[in-house]
C-alpha cells in the first residue's frame, strides 16, 4: 500500500496569530480539500488531525495502481489548496502552506470495530516513513521515497533531491520531489478501433457469438456481452465478428467515449444519425426529411414515433406538439419509439445492435439498453455490447444473456501473434519469451512493445527481422503506458506538438478543423500527418465531405494530452473551440457539448458558461434532465469566476433557476438540495432587484 501524510505548515503560528474562529475558517476548508482529493482517488482517510490528514491507497481496498493514485491525490490537493489560497488572497486573507509526504511498502492493518463501524489503522515502518517524508517537503511541495519513485517513474515528473538524512533512519535515503503529472496516466486503455494484427486465441468466444447469432436469426433474440480489461481485445472481437456476418443482417452500432457520461444519448444519437443517413452538413429540414422517409419506408404505422425522434434529435416543429407533455411520459415514449423501430427492423432481417465501451455510457443510453434488453427474447435481434469489468447492469439473470470474459492470450496464442509480427527465426525466441512475459499475453501490449523495439532500433527488418543488439542491452519499458510515452517523446519536436494538438482536439479530428487549429503551414502539415500515420500513432479515414484523423489507440491520445503543460493545454482548447465556431457556424447546435468541453477547459470562462448553458437547454429539450442539471450546475459554478456585475448576477439567477427546475424533476420539490437551490435563486433575485423573478422564486 501507499501512505500519504499531508500537513498544514505553520498551523500553530496561524492559530496563535488569529482569532480561533478565524483560524478554523481557514484551516477547516483546507482539510476538506485534502480529504476530498484523497477520496476522489479511492483513498482511505485513516486520520484527520487539526492540521493535516493521513490516508492510505491500496488498503483496506486493494488497487494495483495505488502509488499512482496517491500521487494523483497529492497533486489534486496541491492544486485545490493553491486555488483556494489565491481566492483567499483576493479577499485580503492569508492562505495556508502545506507539505505532503508519500511512501510505499508493506504494513499490517489493524481493524478496530466501534459500534458497527470498522476502522483501519496501519502498523509498520512504511507508514512511519511517509510521516517523516512529509517533514522534508518544501512549502507547497510533495516528496516521495525511492520505493514509491520506483513504482511511479514515468507517470510523474520528479526532481531528484538526492540522499537526505531522515530522523529514525540510520542511512540517508533518496528523496524525490513531485513536480507534476508525467506522460503516463492510469490504467491501460484500448481504442475502440484497433490496428490489425493476427487474430488469435478467441476461437471459443467467436463460436459463442456465432451460436447466439443463429439463435437470433431463428427468432430467439440474444444479448452477448464481451467483458475484459483494457487492451485484451474486446473491440477486436467485435470487429472480427462483424466481418463474419451474413450480408442479409442489419447492423446498427454506436460507441461511448470517456467523457460521454456528461452528454445525454450521445451513442444513441450516433446510432440514429447512422440509421437515418444524417450527415453533419444536413440542415434541420434535410434531417427531418431523411428520418421521415426512412420511417415511412420501414413501416407507415410508425409515423407517430417521428415527433419523439425529432425531439431527441433537436428537430422539433414550431410550435412543438410535445411542449405540454409531462416530461417523464415524453422520456418513456422516446425510448419506446427507438425500441419499436429496432424491433420492426428485425422483422425485415436479422438485426445486430452493437454498443461498445458501456463503462463510459450516459444514463439515458443506459435506459434505452435496459428497455431493449427486456424486449429481445422473441425477435430476430442480437444485442452485442462490450465493457470493462467495473461496469454492471441488470441483465445477467436473463436466459438469453451470455457473458464472454476475455482473458489474456495464452502462451501459444501470444507466440503465434508474435510469429506473425516478427517471423519464426529461432534467434528471436528469447525476445518473444521476454515480450510475452512482460505483456502477460495482452494483445495491445504485445503490439505496442514490438513497435517500440523497431522504433528504438533494437529490431531491424531487412527481409527478415533481426535483433540489432543483445537482449541484455535492451532497456524495455516496464509498462505499455511507459512505452507510449517513450514513443511520443522520441518524435521530432514539431510532430510531437502536432500529436499533442490532435490529442486536445479529440479522438477524431476532421482535416478542415486541423488546418485551422494547427499553426503549421499546409504542405508541411500534410507531411507531418503522413509521418504520424507511418509511425502508427494515427490513421486516416473518410468523413462526410472531408477526411479525418483518428488516434489508433485511446491511451496514446490520453498520454499525449496529459504531457502538455496546463497553460498550453488551455490555449489549445480555446483555439479548437474558436475554430469550431468558425467552421461549424451554421451547425453550432450539433456541437454544443464539444464547444462546452473545450471552453470549460480553457480560460475563456464567459464562453464556457454560454455553451454549458446552451448544452443544458438542449439536454433539457431531450428530457435528459440529469445531464441538463450537470451542465447548468457547471455553468453556475464557472460563472462565479467572472467579476461581479449586474449582468453576472442576472445570468447566475437564470442558471440557478434552471438548476431548481431540473432538481424538481430529478429529485423532487422538497429535497434539501432543491430547497437550497431555491434559496440561492431567491437570494440572487433579491440581489439583482429583479422583482418579477423574485416573485417566481417565492412561488416555487
């Protein structure tokens, strides 16, 4: 486990120089920020003293990445406390100085049962050393031991402070200061679309999927879920299965993205757009026409579903025929409309509905899947999903549900994959064994490790693959995340900057948008994109009226993104948003979530508030009330960063009233959260002197 001690430096002097109540008003919020940061990375707070906290990561609940979690929590604490200090300074008050120390090692957990509650206390040298480390940290700094550094090197930027005397330790120990997050982040992730290597070791899973398809074709609908850790081949399995499908099958598919939980119906909207043939350049009239023609062709009896589909797609008629409908009823009918279309389609031909990466799914899409899962049994429909083990659902008890748990490749299958990549030369056998051992048979890890060996010149291809250096001289990264970071760092400076720019823009970047965001002239830009393709960081694919570039692996995008300095990242987010406003000036409503995403990660608070508010209204119009609530709440929170003014107060009142409206739908009229929000709205109405809206607040 990893132990973290965080202490408010000079708390004794602070208490001495200030009135006790004033001192607590500064210290208590700081302690809360520390605790919240620890909890956000699943840390267990053993103790909260008057001037600091002691937290454990990896115990009592085990996490394989507990050192990284501890450092991420420390950085989050540092950022939150610094921001808090800046706000206090603006108010003419003093902030707090803090120090954080971290160490990793073995401890014995002592359980203490008190009144039905169990508390855990670690006993051992590792926890004691963490407390000592904290005393070595500079004000506002985070220091770690050599044991922790060994496990997080590459994940964080560290500064070697050299051998240091530590009280209670006979010999000096090496101490490192945490400068910030490095190029590596979290668990390994695999992109939904993979580059192709030999498909091996999945014969059983493919056979199960074929069996489910035959049952579905015979009118006995099935649900098949592929479950595995990142990199194990969930998406590749789906890809290969699609290639095996008979031509008479109808395929409807969508995938989730990591930030998709904040965007209601995002995968469903993608699925419907594909089904109706809607393109990004289509105006509202053209979109309505395509949907209308498609439904009429499918079954004229489904014409009544169009009003609900238009509401979901943001294509409502004026006046809106559903404007007066109860919102919950409207939501249920939207879900039912989509279900009816899919089930009706299955009468024409066997239908396969594919949803990938459910661990990133939003609540409204989950509701649709639940509705579909209940109606699958007696139709020609195969619902195929994949997700990571942390995701859960309520379908497991259904007789027509099959779960496929993908394990890493066995030694034989991994060897076959490596033979495809490297050939069968006997002198490569030691290398293959090393790769299999390091990757533990994870297909993505195998592929990336081999690519890195070629990149480093450890392997050369001259007809056959040859080892250019002895294995003893090879410095292989310990993790695939480290491999990706190392590959990115070896790029020429301009290519690396372009890759980072693409990472900020998103998983997929249209060429037209790249031209506007990148500062590189077009002939050179084209060459650099070609070079990144040749290095297999990205690949080109056709898009409506353009081409777009997609990251080969999601983890590559994440590492590239997080390797940027915060200020540079903010600037690129704003640049991307400005370019989108220009490029999509006539279709801004189709890009509200993306614009809100970019501006909220920039320093342009006004624009962030604007687009978060608009995204909230769009979600509310689709009856995605929880997502609308989140957008309104984010906008209201960001608004407080703007200077006080009557305009800000009025905008704050509007957003807070929207929050109240959404809380009344999602939580009820009398919950504490709703009552508090209503009180805030009333206070803002009184402050702004808006008597009409004040009366509205009082009537809530």
